[in-house]
C-alpha cells in the first residue's frame, strides 16, 4: 500500500468511471440479501468455464457472510453494475491471523470476546483479496480498475493497513496475471501443483 498505482491504471479507471451506465457500490449488511443475489449471479457466470467449477448458492454466501461479520469491513467488498445489472464483484478480507495468533488455536468464549476487542482496536495490518469475478460478457472492459480506484480512497480510512495480498492466481489466468502486473504487484510466493 506504500506504492502508487501506475499512471496508465488511473487513466483506464477514470475513462471507465466516466462511461454512461457503469456504477459501483460496496456491500452493506443492511442490504445483504440484494448483494448475496448479485454475488451468486456474477460468480456463477464468471467462473462457470473454469475446471472443477461448482456453482455457489445464496445459502453458501449468507453462511460465509455471517461467519465473517465480526471482522468483515463492508467497504472491502464491492460490486460493479452496468445499467443496474450486476456485472462484477470484488471481495477482500482482513487477515485475521494478526489476531488468531494470540489464541493458541482455542476459540473459547473468552477468546471470542478478545477477538471482538482486538478487531475494534484495529491491530490488523494486512488484507487479502479472496475473489474477483467479471461476467463473461463484460470481461476486457477494465471494470476491475474501478474497484481499485475506489479501494485507494477506502484504504485512506484504514491507515493501519500496509499490505494487500492479491491472492493466488493460476499461471493459466493471463488476465489476472496482467492485472496484478499493471497494479505494480510483487510476486511473493509460487505454488506448483504436481500431477
């Protein structure tokens, strides 16, 4: 987070944000049912051609959202729309290992209370992007640049964060590799699957 995005990136984001029809909104628990439906619609379209794809259901997403509620930052989850159609999603989570390391693997009642306290103390310094997706029809439109444009402003409210992990990307996923490169990301780990 101490790096500025490359200038080219800002130009793409600003060009897209001026295009009629496009809008962005971050998740809120107040409107969670709408965002759950949008998530399911986008994810099941965007990921359907990947190997071993399993569609998600509203129940899956609601369960995960409720588990994440104690630490999820609503402004870390974004949706893009084109003429009110949900077309893309972005989900980033705080790295709760900053807190869990104090609990010795035990999540008893006392540690649950401590967990809430430490979240409110804002000791987490790192976040991780866990999923992004764009409906097939809207891929290659630069939609993801709008997420990062908004996120830059969001992160100003969270100065304790100093790093975002852009998660793992398969070496087959040229688009996401290009995005990470365009954002100035630095590879930190390489995983190899042997078959």
